[in-house]
C-alpha cells in the first residue's frame, strides 16, 4: 500500500504516472496503440443516464431501501457469448431477485458480472508446466487459455473483440428485458428447468405462487398492470483491471460536466489492485460511475479510510460500494473494525458481501473449489456482524452460472469432491451452479429478515 496523496488534477490517463499492477506486456506497441485508438472511437456500451440511475438506486440501498444482487462468471469467455448461456444467466439472476424481493420486501438492484468481465488478475505472471514457462492466462481480453507460446502471447486485437462481445451481450440482455423477459408475468420467472426434481423446487414454487397471487390481487383491484416491476433493468459490471481498455471507453459528458466509464455501469477495483497509491485507484477516483472496491482480510483501518476519502472525497451518496470478501473464518474478527473505521470517515458506502473469494480451496486431488457451507457461513456471519454494529449489509456478490456445472461442493444435492469432475468448466474460479445459487437466495432472504 502506497499512500502518496493524489493530486487534484485527474485525466483518463493520469493513472499512467502510478504503479499499475496486473497489466499485460504487449510486444508490439504500434498494434496496441492502434487497438486502443480504435476502441476510443467506438460508441459507448452504456450511457451516462443509466449510470446515474444506478447511482441513485445504490444511494437508496445505502439507506436500507434496496438490496443489491451482483452475480455472474468469475471470467466470461468469448466462446460462451451465446444466446442460451446469456439467457440462462439472466434467468438465475431474475429468479434469485424474485426470492430476495419476496423475503426482504424491498426492491432488488440486479447487476450482472457480465458484458466486459474478460480480464483477470493472477497471482503470478508466468505458469510453468513440465519445465516450460509461459505468460499466464489473463482472460480473453488479453490472451488465450491454451498452453502454447502463441496462445499466451498478449494480443491487442482481443481488446476490440472483448468490446464487441460485451456490446453483443448487453444488446441481447436489453432486448430480452424490453421484450418482457423480466416481466413478472413471463414464464421464465417460474420455469425451473432441470431443477424440477430438486428438494428446493417446492419452496421456490410457493414463493412464486405467493407473488403471483399478490400481483393478481393488485392488478384486479387497480385495473392496471404492474409495469415498474416488469421493466426493471439489469446493470452491467466488471473488474476495471485492464486500464487501457477502461481509459479508451472513458468519456466526458458536457451536459453534466463529468467523466464516465461507459464500458459498464459499475466498475470495481479488485483486491490485488486496490493499493491507495496505485493506478487503479487513481483511474477510478476521476470517473463518476458508482465504483466498487473489494475489501480483503489484509486491509487495515488506514487503508479502507484512505479508499473512502480518495474515491469519495465529496461524500456523495451512491458512489462507493465496498465489497468485503473475508473468508468465513475471518469475518467476525476483521469486519467490525472495518465498519467502524469507514463509519468514522463520514463517507457513505454500500456494504456488500462477496462470500466466494475468501473461501477458495483445493481438494485433495488438487481441484479448485468452494464449499457451500463456507459460503453460507460467511454470509451468516456478515449479516450478524452488520446487525450487531447497527450497519446495513445491502447486497451480495456471487460467482455463479445458470448452467448445471459441478464446481462448488455442497448444497441441497450434496455435491461431493468426487462429483466435481462431472462437469467442471471454469478456467478460473469455481462458480455456484443454478440450483446452488437459488438455494443461497432462499437462505439469504431468511438471514436478511432475521438481521
Ligand atoms: C474476482 O472477483 O473474480 C476477484 C478476483 O476477486 P478479488 O479481487 O476479491 O480477489
Ligand atoms: Co473470481
């Protein structure tokens, strides 16, 4: 952590004067410049008034009036940019939001980890297999996962391919929502697909039926349809890791006289790049989007206070989202002090719990996994700690998929270590599958009620 004060001047490229972690090294500067320049000329993926609407909703969540659900893949892949997978990802987020809405009786802000989640921080720059050392895979925005020198070479063209995939994804999401996919009357809400035989199916059907009854009642009474709920948008988010990509999509909006990152609604700073004096904090402090920061167990009071002051110097509502990812065993010890330190700054924040990234482990066979019971334990502890401190835990952040994968163990079906091999697809972190995700939403709505 380097606490050199930030100068008041900021520009989309002022981060280049700071140490930048996790950036790929490209071999051909001319090709890189060409790709970044092209990206800078292309239209934005989102628009500033959507970003402002989200900021407003986050401000409401900070006051306890909304709850935020953020979820999606650890890393999106270009190959998975297909209609079925995108629709299934929306569907699980929709169904989870319905369960949360029912349990908490407050509107849910739905934010996908999608349409740009293509760059990954790595713990080492290189990977060695059988004596061969190559650059590590940094996500489809940078290079390719195959273990050959050609595939691991960072390729500037991928910045453009990533931008295009992000735009295609969000275009499809918008069309689905406009076409009624997120309408409470739409069957997607109620269809449980392959989960029909799950022990959770009955509970979900009861929740769905209870909401349908309330809707029918309201619509019969008022003679009108509930439109507000039917068009609730999905916002996009990704880790703002690859700073040339983010910079190229940063635009000045004369009407509001503010800079926005228009590659996504909600960019976040990952734990490995949250140094106070680092390039990522410098870049994010100048954009007007709501900004998330991952808060890990090694952060101390001075660090989170520095983040709060630097990223939200004017104490604006809806601006800062702190996503704690402590690990089940660290929450009770670490979280109270952090809540207290942030409170002392007077900077408003939305607290969100990511129960995934502090609970990653390897099985005896060396498979990267997460255990459902640890994920749940971190959530339980987080709700408990916030309640005990008079603070509001206003959201959750998951790595999940709408597919029937076997990457995390546990859950109602009791997936064991030996089951992981059945359908393990992630190139990076293990995700909750459809059924595990829905089960967690049910558990959270009970936890939040008792909180
Ligand atoms: C992630 O969200 O995929 C991630 C890398 O998280 P963190 O920065 O919290 O480790
Ligand atoms: Co991850």
